[in-house]
C-alpha cells in the first residue's frame, strides 16, 4: 500500500514531462502514450528501487529507454518529430501588446514552424538534451541520469545541439527571406 502512495506522490506528477519526451522521441502521440504507460507500469513495479525522492529523472530515464528500444525495433530514421504546439508556443510566446496584431500572430506562427523544423532536424541524442534542458528545465545532472551519460557529455551534446539549431534556424530564416 505504501508503494502505491509513493507512486502517486512521486511519479504521477511527472506524466506530462514523460509524455512530452516520448512524443518528441517517437513522433507519434498514441505510441508516446504507450511508452509512458509502459514506463508507469515499470515505475510502479520498481518504485521500491527508487533512490531518494526525486522520481522525475528516474521516470524520464525509463521513458527514454522505452522510446529508444521502440525506435530501434521500428528502424525509424532519426530527426523527424511531431510538433507539440504547446511547447513551441513557449519558445515563441507573444510579445506584450501584440496579441491582437494579425501580422505579429502570423510572424509567431512562422517562427513556430521554423523552430519545429530545426528541432526535427536534430539527431535524437541532441534533440533529447534540448527537450530535457530547454523545455523540461532539467539540470545537467538530471539529464545525465536520464540518458545514462556523463555530465560532460550532456554539456557537449547540448552545446552541439544549440550550435546546430542556430545554423539550421539561420538557414531557414535565410530561405524564408528569399522565398
């Protein structure tokens, strides 16, 4: 009975983050839901093995492993992902006073599309560190725990991912200006 309470208290608050990560990795909402459901079953089964009280990195690590296993089984090409409008909205939120401006709304829509395309073009290891750091606001240590990699690798992947995003966005913006 204590495990069920621990699960509800420690794991369930992180379902949204788990789904966001799964969605970005597998590109398919129903599959992402399955990945999270399977991760929750595993987390419930092994909640006694959780060290400490922070279940978020632990749960996201399970979700990540499920997704990569599924991707490997499906042999899906890396770099393609479904757009999560809510997440992209946070990256391109409206500037104060421009909410009713149709030109500003169109510009925000184009920006969301460009950011989505740039994120989609990242390889999965780079995409996951960007999602976990920038959208899920996870620390380097938490990302290292989730991905089972050293913190230095997290930092180098994040630096490389940010550099690739800058280049991709610059190229996309240049193409947008010429189109």
